[in-house]
């Protein structure tokens, strides 16, 4: 079992879209994959169609969740094996998130070894997965720290836009700090997202990132594709929503590259 954290404290760079669609494609290729939604926004949970199974006024309430979530695992010590659910995609499983997680970082402050909660939970997984992918909120708070502590490899999505590299130094510094607790953690790769071939700026960012990160950047570049942004509102992964879209083709290619790299 290999565990990947998908992180970048910059918001809206494609962390969740990458977690959902890379994960789904790994599952389609026969790899048993567990997605962990560590973001109180729960975009990953709705991206695979999970939250929509509940009335909106229920999964939208901070104080009461209609299902068990990662909050119960981290704060209430529920075994992670009792919380993960199968998704509509074969081989693809989800540990859902819920808005109640928004208070978790504050609740964690008083817990001993608070950066270790997710790692401990994962150690108790009774089922074996090929890959675990953890989607993070856009911050370097305790939730992201928990993910970095639990993971073997960090995947960083970078949006092909101005200021793309902003904040990256801080993330890499955090990784160095985490190595104090988790010597295993290495950089798994950088994924360039939302590439718009019509702009010269996107081209520049690609060149910039490739020259900075040379051997760790994935060759597959994810294009800007409106179908990718529509799919979550249907609770479908891109491969189901529109398998012929440029977005679907790109994430299929990324999954292939990923498996070759981490088989
Ligand atoms: P946050 O930091 O808020 O968690 P994020 O890094 O997880 O954001 P996403 O939610 O994946 O980013 O993407 C941000 C927005 O951009 C979403 O509306 C998503 O549907 C859209 N999006 C992501 N990737 C693409 C793409 N390649 N083409 C077009 N739209 C995209
Ligand atoms: Mg997200």
C-alpha cells in the first residue's frame, strides 16, 4: 500500500479534481484505491457522488452529520475501516468528509501527538489497498500536517497561471520539517493543471516549473477543460461524465504515468 498526499496550500489549483480523477482512473485500471477527503469543504466527497445521497440540509449542517466521516476517525477514534464506503466506481473507495471537520483543527490542539492521528488510523486499516490518496484543504494547518505525516509521497498540483510557484517554497519547507516525524516522506511529483494552450503565460509557467523541478514533474499536463469543472455537480468522475473530453484523456494518461512510476 502506497499513500499519497495531494497538497498545495494555494486554493483552487486542482487538488480535488486531481484526487478524484487520478483516483478513479487508477481504480479503472484495477488498482484498489482509497480516497480520503481531509477538507471540510468535502468537495472530494461530492465529486464522487457521495454527499448527494443525503438531503442537502443534512450534509450542510456543521453540528450533525448524517454519515460517519473522517471527523469521527480523527476526533472520535472511530476505526477507519468502519467509515470508508464504496463509490459508484469499482475498486474506488472513499473516507468522506463533513463540514464538522472545520472545527477539528481547534479540537486537535488539546490532543497529544495531534499530528499523528491520521497515520495511526491508517495503520489500523484492516483492508489492503494499492493506493491511498489524501486530498487536503488549502492551508498548512493541522489537517494537512496530519496528511503529510501519514503519507509516503507528496503530489503537488500547480496551476499554469501567474503566481503558480507562490507558496511552494513554504510547502517544501514544511515537508522538510515533517521529515523530522516522517522520514519516509518524499516528493512524488508535480502535476501541472488547467493548462490553456492559447495563453503565452501558461507556456511560460510550464517552462518555469519544468526548469525548477525537472525530474519530478509529471510529463502529462492537465488542460483547462470545462467538462472537468462540470462533472462534480453531477457527482461523476470525468471518465463517466465525458470519457472523450480532453480532461478525461489527460487524467487517463496521468494515471498510466503514475502507475509506471509507482507500481
Ligand atoms: P481548494 O483549494 O478549494 O480545495 P482545489 O485545489 O482542490 O481547491 P479544485 O477544486 O480541484 O481545486 O479546482 C478548482 C476549480 O477549478 C473547481 O471549480 C474545478 O472544477 C475547476 N477545475 C479544476 N481543474 C480544472 C481543469 N483542468 N479545467 C477546468 N476547470 C478545472
Ligand atoms: Mg479541494
